[in-house]
C-alpha cells in the first residue's frame, strides 16, 4: 500500500462533491486514529467529536487486524 508522502497536502476539496466528502471523512478518521489535532484530547472527547462530525454512533473503535476495518 502506497503512503501519501508524495501527495499534495494543501489542496482544495469540493465538499459538495461525493469525492470531496469522502476525502474529508478519510482525513478525519485517520486523524482520529493517529490522535492528531483536532483529535488530540481524551479518547472520550475524541469519540464525541467524531460522532458529532459524522452524525453517527461509534460502535467499536478497535481495528480488526484481519480486515483493517472498524465500525
């Protein structure tokens, strides 16, 4: 799997498009997993923020090592 080391980090995303929304959601999820800003607070505060951002309920934040997914 390639990393994003060579990708442009400051590109403008069109949040109104499905692709833009997907990229923004992916960034949010990876920031949550890595504990990067704005997810650099307590795990409970981070979970609350992630749930509020996606209007969803976080069922399990542990990643399944076999599939690489979490719910």
